[in-house]
C-alpha cells in the first residue's frame, strides 16, 4: 500500500494529518536530514574563521547556505540511498555535502566537512534546533492563542454567577469568568517556565573533549569556537562538559513542562465536559453532523473528549522521553537515537489537542437560564454568608443554627427569609441578610 492518510499506521500521519502536516517541517526524517545539512554547512563556514587554510570558504557562503535553504525531498532521498550503503545516516550527509562541494568547484575544502566531529555533534545540535524552531514558530504561538482565547472568554463571562461544586456537591457560588481565569493563570505560569528552559546542545568531538580538533590545530581555542558556534550562530546553549552525547537534562525538563501544561488542559477539558453535561453550556450544531448514530437528539462534547485522549497519549510519551533520555551507559549507548526520533509524536498529539480545544470552545453556547436555575435551587449555599455575618456580630452559635436549618432540609428563598426573621438582631442586620442571594454571594471576581 502507498502511504497516505488511509494507510498510515499512526493517526498522527493518517486521520489527523490535516492538523499535524506542518510538523513535518521540523520532525520528519526529511526535516532531520535538512537540519543536519544546515549544521554541517554552518560549521564548515565557522571553521573558515578558525583555520587559515579554510578562510577563502567564506567567499562562498551564499552557495553553501543555498544547499540547505533550497534542500528538497529529492536531496533527502539521495542521502537515504547513500545511507543504505553506509548504514550510517550522518556519514551519508557528509558524502552528500562533499559531492555538493565538488559540483561547486570547492573540492579543495571538502575534507573539512564534518572535520573532527562525531555524528552526535550534528544530531545533538540539529535536533534541539528543530525542536526550538518548532516551538517558536508553531507550538508556542498556538498555546499563546489558546490562552488569549480563554482570557477573552473569562472577561466575557466575568459577571456570570455560577453554583460551585466541591466534592460534587453544591458549594458557595462563584463566577464563571473567574473559573476560566483559574486555567488562564495556571497555563500562563507554566508556559513561562517552558519558555525559560534552554535548548541545550552537545558539540565537542567523539567524547566531548575536542581530541581530534586539538591534535590537528592545537593553537585554536576550540572551546570558545564551539561556544560561539552553538550559542551565537545556532542560537542554542552549549553544554560545556559532555560525553559523546548531550545529557538531555534540559530536554527532559522541557518535556516535563509540556506535561504540566497538558495536565492543566486535561483538567480544563474535564471541567468543560462536566459543565456541558450539567447544561451550563449548549453546543452549536452544524448541518449534516451526527451526534450519535442511534440517538438523534444528542450533541456530544467530542472535541473536549478528543483533546483529553490526545493529551493522555502525549503525556505518556513525554514521560518516557523525560525519563529515558538523561540515562545512558558510560560515554554513550544508542538508545537515545531511536527515542529522539519520536519527539514530534507527543508534540503532534499536543497540537491535535490544542486544535480540538479551540474547536470545542467555538461551539459553546452559554445557558444562563440553567445556571440561574441551579442557583435558585440551592439557597442553602447562602448559609455560609449568613453565619459569617452573625459571627461578626458575636451572635451565639451561628454555625450550629445554620447547620440545623440547612442539613437534610429543603431550603429555598422563603425558608431563608423566614429564618432571618427569627434572629434576635437589629433591623439593619436583618436588611443586610435579606440582600444575600445565591446570585449575589459570589465574592471577588476578575
């Protein structure tokens, strides 16, 4: 079978291809090869500043950079064909670039391609670079957009009173907009933490000590060279002391930060699902859509359910990535290689979830009548307000009196008003108590 949306094994590349296709620019095999080519080319140009014999290479920077700027799938296929012979993916990239230098009349410099490096100097810069650019160009703007959308909804609903539920039971009323702001604040704080985490990279030769570099050009300060190349040219953060591979601690921290954001979103999805089931929200219908194959009346909260499922898959993978990558035998084993190739998978499931949440939010219709109905049916929640004012007035045993009134009894506006009349307090206090209602007893909003 030809690989397409129907034959793909993973729904990321099948059913949800429309939502995830852009990630191919960062996490596909093609993208990995292109980022490797980018690093190799930029390294070769950087060497021109350090090695006298290579200085003329800078005059050809445009030609060399065009190799990765105009990189095609056909180029990637050519490298993959070479890999079948070499059985080494980065070596295949090296041979591709040497051939490109031959074509450009730069054969005199081709032995400086991949000079003094091991494959992980390329992988451990190419992968964090692709991850960084995916975050900055695609995922972070999507998260920011969702946070802003939630913030606007919170402001839109800042005056909507709502019965709260603690332990699944009616509780002191709250404000719908404030409840949305709970998630806005949580997301903003964790998103800030995610943005603070550096994109660490390894660049130091076979076992991180610049052995080959120093033996060939001992007068060059290779540590400074590498710091400048990784930190300034690539925009990453070079780890000073490494084995053959980056230790991935910051990468693990990034995945853990994603997990926290996804957990907050999962919590949000479950709350929205519950509010819909309580009829606090209705959902917009679309002509031709089916809610249930058997029950024509149903409009299911499928977008929040889809998001919840994909967030769970994403976090399971983030958990493994964060736990596995920082652990390697001695100076290096190969287990990180296959794991790193899967970074795009939890990112894809996260992106699917963000899209589903946005779609779910766009379908919400606030049902103020139901919100008010539940408040009116639960006048017992103002007992807290009454007993608090009575405490302020040093009234004897106010909690116990309200407990006796409300627990196990049907409470409504009339029974509360009748109770107020029995109190031995001034008319001023009684008037204060009469003004309390489930709709007004909402505390601080936004």
